[in-house]
C-alpha cells in the first residue's frame, strides 16, 4: 500500500511537471502528518525553481488523491501528507515483501563440531540463523536450513587421543559405563585434555597427528569394525544425540547436517583440479596466495595430503549447490571467521564465480555474561549454551515466579536478536526476563493480555467499514501500519533487530492507547476490538519471525 501511495505521488509529479522522479516516503513526527516526501527538493535543480514553490504546487495535486485528506508544506519544501482513516487502515498488512520469491536459499548456521560441547556462540548463531531464515522464508524464499561441523580434523584427533588414555586403550565396551547424561561433558573434558597434551607434550603431539590421519582412514575405508573405529563412531553418535536434544529444546530444526567427512574428498578434488591456475604447491602443501587480492595466503591441503578447513569449505560450497541448486547461500559464523571466509570465497571466485558471488557471509561477535570475560573451550573455561538457558530459567523463576520455559527461552532469544548483529553480545539474565523493559517476556505478556481482552469481549471483531478513529485509536493504527515497512528493511539487510525494535515500540503504543481508551463495554468497543485484534496478530507475526512463542495466556 505504501508503495502504491508513492507511485500515485510519482504520477502527480509527472502530471504537474512532466518528469519521472522516484518518490520516497518517510514518517515524520505524528503531529506533522502520516508521511512526508522531499521530492520537491530533488526536483528543484532540474526545474530551476525554488523547492517550496514546487512543493506548494505538488501539494495541491497530492491532496486530490482519494486516500489523502490533507497536505502541507514545511521547511524548505518538505510535503507532509495525512491519509484518510480508511486508507490508513488499509496500510496494515502482515505480508512481507516477496523479494525472495522463486529463489532457493540455503541457510547454514550453528555449525557445532562433534566431540566438543556447544558453547554460547552456537546458541547465538542458532537463534540468529532461525530468525534470518524466517525473514527469507516470509519474503517468499524456498529456505533449506543446514548445519556443518567437523567430525574429522585435529580436534577429533585430540579428543580420541584423550579417550584412549582415559579408557586405557580403545574399547567400545568400556564406554558403556558412562551414563547418557554425561556423554557430552565427558567428551568435552577429553577434548581439553587432548588439547593441553598437544600443546605441552611433543610425543603426544605426534601421536595425535597420527590419530588424525587414522580418523580420515576410517572414513575412506568405511571401517566400522576396528576397535578405534567402534569408539569413534560411538562417541560421534553421542555428539549428534546431544546436538539433537539441544536443538529440540530451543525449537530449531535443520533439514540436513553436513559432516566434514562428507565434503572433504570433494574439496580436495576441486582444489587439486585448480593447481597451477588458482592454487600453487608449496613445500608439499597446496596454498592460495591471497596477497594479490589484498588478503593473505592460506593452506588448503597440508603437507600430509589432508584437507584443511579451507578445502572442506570449498567442498561444502559445491556439495550444497549440487544438493539444492541454490540462488543464494547464507552462512552465519563468528567474527573470527571473517578473513578466513574471505580467502575461501575469493579462491572459489577464481574458478566458480557464480557460487562465490551468490554466497553471503554474515558474522557476529562473542557472547558474554554481564561482567564476564572472554572464555575458551580449549581450556574448559567457557560459557556453554545450556548454561545460558539454565541461567535464564533461574532468573525467570526468581523474578516472575514462572517456570514456563517458553518465557525464559523467549528472554534469551530476544536479548540476542534485539541488538544489531556484528558486535559482541553482553547477556544480562535479570534484564532479559524483566516484564517492565525491552524484553521477550514483556512482548509475550503483551500478546497474552491482548488475547485476554479479545476473550473477555466474548466475540470476534466485526468487519468494520467507514470507521472514523479518535486520536488515541489513530495513533495506534499509525504504528500498526508500519509493520510491513519494517519487514522490508529487515529482509533487505537480513537484520532481525529491526523487528524487535518495532515490536517493543508497538507494545508501548498499545499501552498508551489502553491507558486512555476503555475497550470492553465501551460504545466504541467494536472499533477498538478491530485494533486489539490487529495488534495481537502483529505481535504474533513478529514473534514468529523471531522464533519466539506467543502464548495466548501466561
């Protein structure tokens, strides 16, 4: 509707001055109007006239549009526009712009490594990846959510080395004494032990390197019988079960999980096929010299003939395209991967530019507790994903006497999503569960209250026509009409925080309306129920985008 209004004004410009000029509409402070345009200032140079004179003439033409009730000129030539109430009511829509219609989009995020514990960064990436994927899906995209993780590589060698030490050899039977509840923590402890040994003990380091090669061999030979293979496959399955339980808890679903072992060979083939053209050999390794592109040199195949993370990501890009024939691939990682991915994509661009150019890499900062410090999984001093969820649950119990995990989970998700992605996130549990501030629970309770009002009325809002709104009703309606514009921006930039900001502002606008306007058993009940219904539906739609539950009652 707002685009139609802009086009109507553009037609008025053409009619008045015979010029095709794009018209952009903004929202001024409400006392000046519903919309404003600076098109007169843009036309002044072309017409050689004062912008205010142009604005005055345009205002007369715009005023004749059927949806417009009033226009005025302000400042050097801004045109303020006020719509008829019926037109403003028609502006409200929950539909997102279909900018991804007929596009296949692969969304890759979370990316945990088996044999390691999920940390707070995985929780953040999962929450952000869900919201971004929902934005693309709402905009018409055919979204495929996938996950990628290292079931081969040096970290596996470190963990397997420590497992062998802990079990006094490789025996799958000895693993049976470890309870299911302890699987993830037990593996995490082994990873820390293996990492420390690798860094401090040269003999252990060589043993770990040998084990790393052995794990690749297990895959290449499809070995499920040897003692070490049985331990490897068993503990890998522990990790996957742990991941599945975690994703179920936070409401995240992936269509496919790509283990590194499934893409390593493809990466090696693609890289070796480009040696001499894109890649070069150096001391037995295969490297990409990124300096020519303002980047740095990275190894893609090491001196042992094994693929590095770089080659595996090359294999992943090609495998994802084979599986989905994507129009766009979105990859979400931490900021520390930014330069790394720049090199990988620049290398791929040299021989498969269509794949590199259709890949968008989004990054985020660290997740810290308020007052916390940076922590590391290598030393075992890190913030686990489940720690964040448990802390939020405890804070919700203490602050709100609520054990509803929909609320504590909504608190965490909203706390992550309300901040623009890119910088570090400082998570404050008490702030996140507050019912009086900019929080997920505040919006969940706002939705529940709106549903309660509708239930108390005892009937559904009618299909009202020819409504004339009073000032408080109109103020709420004006805010409701912004939702689609917010979605346009959020989809365009792939930034869910715009949705968060809007929902909070909308809830505040409703509170102001509710304080001054009785609803049930008021002569204007039917009209106001229309607004309450649209308010509740808008809150639910926005929370759905954020993958936050919108309970009807709490």
